[in-house]
């Protein structure tokens, strides 16, 4: 099972829904901006994450964007200021 690098960004209108999405996302990735996470996950885990997000958002008001970043493109990510690109972990706490 091969993990892939995703960037997940969300704009959730309601504070309660936004908090629920934040709590979901912190189980799948690393918060790198207020509403942006970097995730290194498998296709199976991605599907589970999407199911959980869909159950919490209002699709007529909220927006969640999931970008797959190819391995070859990761070297082109530029960070200005603090932080670094999330790296794949050998061990996960579940």
C-alpha cells in the first residue's frame, strides 16, 4: 500500500462544522495553515477521510479541496517563513 501526498484546504462557514472538520483532519494529517493540512495517506485512508468530511459539511455552503501532489512536484514546494513540508512517518499512532 503506497501513501500519497495531499494538501487539503477547507472553507467552512459555520463554526461548529469547521471545528468538526478540524478534528477530523488532525487525525489524517498535519495542520500547516489555519484551514490547510498536509496528509500522507493511502487511497483507502483518503476514502475514509472524505466520507467523514462529507458527513459533517453542508455541501451547499462549505468547500473542501483535496489536491494530490505528485512525488516529483514536492521538491518545488516553496515555504516563506516558518515550517517545512510534511514527511512520511514510519510509525503512526492510531
